[in-house]
C-alpha cells in the first residue's frame, strides 16, 4: 500500500494509492502556531433559495472575419502579425501582382487602339456625310460609314470594361482590413502560395463581445425559463463581478455528437472592455422565485481548497476536525451549496487556515 503525504496546517492528509481513500492524521501544532484568539464559526443551515445552474462559457467577438485572397500568387509581403491593431482599409498583405500588371497594361493598350480606330471611323463618317450631302456618294456609303463608327464605339466601350476588370483583378492582390480592430491570427507567411479562399489573416473588432455557452439538452428548458442570466467577468482592475447580458439568443440547432445547444449572450460594452476573445467565463442561470428548493449553504470563506480537495473544519468539543466536502453551485450572496460532507447543525470554522493551526483533538476521516 502506497501513501501520498500532503501537509495541511496542523494535519496531514494521506491518500491510499491502492484504494484512493483520504485519511486524515492529526499532528500537534508547533508552539508558534498555537491558537490565538477565538476562531469565528458558523452553523450550517439549510435555506430555501432559488435554483441556480452554472456553466463555463467562452468570450467571442461579434465581428470577426477571416480574410482570404481573391487572386492566386505568391505572398509578396505580410505586413501584420497576431496582436497588431489595424484600421479600416489598412493594407495587411500583398500578393505578387506582376501578372495582373501585365493585364492592366494590355487593357490600356486595347483602349488606345480602340480610341484610334474610333477617331478614324469618326473622321470617315464626317467626310462621307459631307460628300453625300453634295451628291458624290450614295446613301448606302453613308450608312456603311456610320456602322463603322458605331462599331468603333462598341470596341472602345469593350476595351474600357476590360481595363476596369483588369484593375479590379489587380486590387484582389491587396488584402485590406474591413474595419478597425485587432489581428487575432495569421494563417500564412511571406512566400507562401495564396489561392482564392485560403485564409490569410483573422481580424476582430474589440466591441461588441458576447459570451457563448454550450447547454446540454437535458438543461435546455432550465436555461430557457431562467429568470436571470449573469456572466462572471473581471474588470480592468482584475476584480471579479457578475454582469447581466443585454440580450441572449439560442442557435436553432444542436450538436449531433455532444447534444448541446449554443447560447449567445451579448455583453454590455462598458463592463466587457477588459475581456478578450477566447477568455473563459462563468455563466449563471437563476430560476424564478417560484422555483425554490432548500439547500445547505456555507460562506465561501469557510471552504478550504487545496488542488482537487475541498474541505471544511468542523468544530467539536476537542478542537477542529478536517472534513472533505462536495460542493454544488455558487449561490451568489447566499453562499456556496454543500452537497455532501456537512449536515445541518454542524459548526464550521469561518477561517480554515487558523482552524488548521489550532490543536486538533478529535479528527474524523472521510471516505
């Protein structure tokens, strides 16, 4: 049998490597760590509170775009990297446009040729019209000259349209930012081959943001009928707070594998200014006041957390005993729900650190 030894103040927790059970061993506290003063306690009581359901969510940018090339060619220059701030219309990358430049020059040459032929057809038409008015040529000759002139106009218009098309194709070799924002990720490097549809850069706007949570199918009705929805975020000073989204909506489809539905919670701009896409948040769905159930609650300060272990110190006639507990959902200002390990009426230390330093006389083991 192998034991793993973890010190916890005045006690030691031993876990059996074979059976996985926690054993609590008392250790007399050193004189320097003796109890000083009265350790505050609280009596665990079952109270009727509204039902709360919590899930982990992730922050997403409402405006996020993955930009790709509309022309083929080698990437000549990539001007940004992840984390760069960009402005609307700012050049992000350029693709080798030598072929496009040749097309533009060819189109310009065709325009010049069409204009020259048009001037010649116009001069011929004017001469033919003058000669026909004097009776030297027939009306059919005038109609032929006019047809040549109209054909010249059409050729010129066709050359002009081809030049515009070439210019647009050349513009496809330049990738620009669609709006003010930040570069989230680059998907290529200078020298890579760019093809239409292949992603090059992902950009996002810092506002607005939303929290996205995947709700299991068994909890969809609970979330849908929740009277209040809040999201736990950290402000610019790093202080945690719960904010209410300005709007919420559910995607009308479910994941065929995970059997979850995506809920999107639009966050207010002022409270979400310190958030970034990809950040994990906690989402709480509170039921209406009519939906209530008694829950055993304790203040969060009474909970001792060490790695995967959550425990409390129970007061007894001989001292404080460490007791492992299983916690439920956070109930806001009411405290945290305790599912197992503590019964109603038990006296629990509000300061588990000081309680662990106090002499322990009567300790219990929790399986």
